[in-house]
């Protein structure tokens, strides 16, 4: 079953390769969506794909790359976009 989520990750997640980590993890699972830094220092992720693979990405967001320190991840489901393709950075 296809699923789309929006997640907000807080902690030490900017300037430590967190977004690149998420792009790699999402791309390796063939998920679509994007990630971006937010002005408050958090990172936002929108991801879509098979439910289990999206859940794996959320689990990886709790871990992050070695230089990060994640303090919280909030996730909400959003409507699936039928033509979503690729995973990218938003600026």
C-alpha cells in the first residue's frame, strides 16, 4: 500500500549532512519526495512510497548520520500524490 508522510526532525540536524543522509536513504528505497532545512533549525521531510519503506525511512530519520543528534521526529500522513517521482532537496 502506498503512503505519504510529512516529518519534522528536531535536534542537531542542520550542517551535519542530515539532508544528504535522508536523500540517500530515500533514494535507496526508491521513494519520492523532498527534504529541506527550516528556519528554526529543524529539517522537514516529505516522502512517499510503499508503506513499509516509508516507515523504514522514518526509522532512519530517528538515527540520522553520525554527526547529528535527533531529539524528536513528528510524523503525519498526507494524501498520496499519484505522479510523484524522485527524491530531492528543496531550498
